[in-house]
């Protein structure tokens, strides 16, 4: 599974390296060579392995009624914004301009491994969403700590 927080940088060609721990998260025999990336929630970019993306689409998006305008918007946002990214020999992916603009990603990046997906954030934007103080206390309380 994906887990951890990483701080790679975006290079001048709009590439970011996927840390080796994330590429090998599913074992040495399952090193990741391709990711599906799309708009994420809260102004980030989400990245999935192909198998996890397919499961997400089939279980969460395909069942949505096309008669509902909100569902059509959800599908356009996630599927319409999706693209396949092959990792190069250095383990980097090229993030398209439209996703960089959406997530306001510049040179400094935060990458989070979140079980079946990776979130790619602008370091500056992520500061606004990372819990601290009272939010962390409430979180600990809700989990029974």
C-alpha cells in the first residue's frame, strides 16, 4: 500500500520523481511503471495504479446515474481530467499543464501515499490542509486516543 509523506521537487520540464518507496510499495515484483493521474479534491492531483484506477471507476463512477447533472460533473471532473503517465528511467512523471494549474503546483511539492492512491500537492497549498493544533486533538479524540 502507498504511505508516507515525501518532498520531491518539480523540475523545469514539469516532471516530478515518484519516490522509490512509493514505486516499490507493492513489492519488488510489482514496481510501478505507469500511473493514472487526475484532478484531486482540495486542490491536489491524485495518482492511481491502473488496477486501482479501474476499480475506482467501476465501483464509484460507472454506477452514477447520468440523469443527475451533479453526477455528470463528477464524472467529467475525474475521468475527463485523467491521463496515463509512464514513469521514465528516473521514476519521474510529466504532469500536464492543466493539472499543474488546477493544483497550483510549483517547484516545491508534497507527495502523500494514501493506501490506494498518491496525492500530489503544492507545498504551499498543502500547509492550509495539513491538520494541526485543535484539529489534531479532535482527530485523536475521534479515533479513541
